[in-house]
C-alpha cells in the first residue's frame, strides 16, 4: 500500500518552455464518456537570442528564435473551464495577438492523482484555460521551423522546477514564510529574509522585526488592516500595472537596509508567487550582485513556486543588467 501524499508537486513538462510566447493555432476537445481529450496545435517558440534595451523610458526585450509546429494532447480531462473562449480563438486570423500564449503551470494536488493545468494567454483580459488531466502527449509536427524576431515589453521567467512543495509548518508558524538565504558582508544567513503568501501565515504576528505586505489583502494576523508600527502594507499591482524598475529598487533598498541592521524581514503578497518573490529577487540582485536568473534560482531553493510575472521579470533582468 502506497503512502498518502502530504506535499503538492510542481510538474514541469519538457515542452512547457516552448509554450512561453508560442502561438496557439487551434484548440479542440474530443469527448470520451465523462472525460475528454483537449488538443492544442501551436507554434512552439524556441528562443535563440535575447537582449534588453530602453526606449522612451520603457524596457523592451529584443528576442529572436523559431516557431516550431507542435501539438500537445491532454488526456482524461475533467473540470475544463473557459473552453468557449479558447475554442473561439480558432476563428481568429493566425497572426492575431490574442493567440499568443504566455505560460502554463502544472501541479499535482495532495488529494488527486490527475494533474491540474493552467494555460495563460498574453491578452490582459483573457481567461485562463484550466483543467485536470490524467496524461499528456507532446509531438513535434511535420513542417519547417519559421524564423522569428520581435520586440516586446515582457519576457517570461524560467519555468518553475519539478519538485515537491516544502511544507515547513514550524517555520511558517514562527516566521510567516519560507526562508531565503542572503549573504551580507560575506556572511550567509538563512533566517533573515522570509517570503510567503497569506495561506501559510500564522494567526498571530510572526517572530520578525518588519513585515512588508505588497498584496491587496491584509496579513492574516491583522484582518482589520491594523498593522504593527514596524510593518508596511503597500498594495502593488501586477502585469501592466505592476512595479516599475524604480519602485522595485526602492522597495528592495528598504529591505536591504533592515537586513544589514541584523533584522528579520518578512515580505508577502497574497499567494507568495509574483510580487513578493519579485522583491526578494531584487534584494539578492542589489545585495549580492546576482543575475536575475541566479536570484530566482536562490529563492526557489526554499520557495519553488516563486514566479515573477513577465513584466516584473523583464524589470528584474534590467535591474541586474544595470546594478547586478
């Protein structure tokens, strides 16, 4: 008898990176009893080069690569959401920007054997395609790759790692988040900076000196929004309304000042995925001179679902290019 699972697991499909910036050509569903197959035909984007530049105060990525004809079949699908929107894309011209895929997340929940998938488009108001699937089959389709070069004001972060999600409940109760290792004056510290979301927070204020809440909801121990004198609640946006490079630098500087004073800092948003992880990455970039990729890899050592969104990731890469 197998042991029951106690940890969710992030699933990193080998083809997932090719979905970042891909073009969705067609989306179909085949019904098989109470379950279905969902088939996506798309042009996977294989990036060859990338450089950042600034124009009129806006950061862009100049990226080149190839569109590669591809297809993925998700089998045994249930709880399919937003099918009408995605199937409606089939009627759009092939070069319509609404066909651009942003990313896909996949993970296995503790209580289920099938895998949850969430496919995001780059269109700001587009819903996500969400479903559970028992199996996945990818194939490269016949046809030549199409060279592609473009400029865009976003770039996707590295895919999340294929790992079990840690659940250090005693650490969460005490500090309100996962520890992020920092090196201050050549001395590493693993219990100075903490990162998380509201779901893992204790009911009482954790044992930290300062809390920076950058989400729209109050900390769990302050449901009325009344904060400790040392804490700040400053709701930051996401996507096109996200933090600028200047704001990211300013907030990271606030964190670094307190870390260098020997104090503990908890940074959190709602889910602990985007805004708070962006600021923790920026802290490592400015404090240790890491690249954006190195900073995110460090954060993911203990907080693997950290994922700055595509605008914040562009800002982090630019910050590292200037100050890393």
